[in-house]
């Protein structure tokens, strides 16, 4: 996600310095490669963090001295507790809690959706423009963007798991799952995302757009946030467990639609046992 965002910023004419824990991933983006996060952030008008989780962001920002003139756009999905800790690290620096909705292709196309909250977001228009097709203003309260991201991701993982079980059920009953997608297409039950991920499941083609390991991480963040809010949501925990099974089977680097393999492989195993 961070790589295409950096490339789009550079192509838009911004002077961009990048850092990645794996230097090779930061090369070839049309941006200067920094030797450390501190070097990348030094003198920058805007500091952007896009990493896998809150711990990674905290580690990257350790030793980075931000100033009151800078804006820190934190766009990683880190959860409610971590965003509060990161806000504390910002000190006097304007801190924008602005996670993004979208995966690899929208990032490459500069078509992400930014869920922007926190003071300083009004200064980020020139940075949002080459990276996002839509910016949702969620006000001055840091954390509002993160909470909305968890709400959005809850919908995504619920849809994908339900779809995975539906495709597995169709196959188990000897019904063509592609016909199911045909049945719902164009009607009130249809979602383009269902066709996209459903075809991936049917074809067992799981090129990563959003890795399953990160989706499972996000499911855990949803579980934690719901528990802290006193909300009884059993489904995210069940989905996290299903995703974990697929990860343990070696599919963590594949697309989140690979959670389908948990249901399909269980069925195949049970069929083999009966035979």
C-alpha cells in the first residue's frame, strides 16, 4: 500500500523520501530512499506512516523528532488502543488519524478512500489528491477515522467469510457456485466485491490484493474494539479463527479470499474420510 502511494505522490510532483524495513521495497518508486525513518522525516512538511500494525508504526517512529510545523498522517490500520498511543507520540505535531479503505489496485490507481480525522487534515489536500478518490471528513477527534475503518473492515470480512461458506456449500451440494453469482448479479443482494472474491474462490486464484494475514489482524482489532465497547459480536472472532486456520495451513500471504480454503479443505477431508 505504501509503495504505490509514494509513487503516486512522486509522480504528482511532490519531493518524496521513503523508508522501508526492507530497503529493496523502497527502491524504484521515483523517490529518494532514506537510511532511517528519522532521515525520511527530517524537514518534511508531511510525514506518512503506512505499516502493518501499531507496533510496527511505533517502532518506526522511535527516535523520530517531529516538529510543530509538520503534519503526521497516520494511515495504517492499527486499532483503537494503538491510535491513542501514536497520538501521544505526536506531541505538538498535527496528527491526522486517516486510515484508508481500499487494497492494492486502488492504491496503485490513486483511488483510495481516506477516513480523515484529527487537526491538520485540512492541510493535506495536495497529498490526498494523488492518492485518494474520496476523502471522508470525520472531524477533529483523533480515533474517529480508526473506528470507522474497523466498522468498514467488519463489513468486508463478514461478506468474505459468508461468501466463502456459500461457495463451499454450493460445491458440497453439487451446485455450480458460478450460477449462484449469476443468480444474485444485478439484484438487491449483489455486490461487485462478491463477484470479484467469489470468482477467486471458485478458480482457487488467490493473488494477494489484501493479504489474509493482515485481514486476520484486522479481525482481531475488531474483536478488541467491540469487547472494549461492551458490544457482543461473536462473528468477528469466529472469522478470525477461520482465517487463522487458513494461515496455519500456509495461506497467510495469499489474498483474504483464501479463507475459503478453510471450509473447502475441511469438506474435502471429510469426503475423503467417508470414501
